[in-house]
């Protein structure tokens, strides 16, 4: 269903429409939950690139995409890319959404989890 919705939205709304980007994000998330990192990671990366270009780096949907990509990198065990992305996204969420926002709190918890699991990686 997510694949078909994405295809339909790309055809009807265009590849850069915010709803199309949401559909791509949903499909990437579904692939990730299914353990299909080969398909999930490129979709998350593309969605983040497009949201940054279309919506700007501080838009809440862009921050969500950055968070999703960081989580996908964590799931893939790619700490070199995950930790700096988590740190940057947390900083941006604290600035844009404020420290008490649920996404900010979730990012803080994800970063603490990653650092506790891999303490030798340290802050970036």
C-alpha cells in the first residue's frame, strides 16, 4: 500500500510535494521495520535531501526525516553517520522546537542510548 501510495502521489502531486515526501518517508519507515535496510536507507536519505531542499533545514518535517535517518543508521550499526546526525538534530530541535518538545525528548533519549551502547565512540 505504501509503495502504491507513493507512486500515485508522485504521479499526481509531483516528486517534491510535501505529501509525496511524507509517503516516501512512510515507505522508508515500513522497509526499516521489516528489516530491509537496503531499501530503507536510500529512501530515508533521499527524503531528507528533498525535505531540506523543499522545506528548509529547520522545518519540523525535515527534522523528523533527519531523526528517522539517524535511527536507520543506528539500526544498521553505522555509528559514524548516526551519532553526528543525532547530535545535530538534537541541537536543531532544541533551538527550533524547544527542549520540552516530544521529538526533542525522544532524540535526547536516542542519543543517550547510542552513547551508552557504544561509549567508546564518544561525542562528535
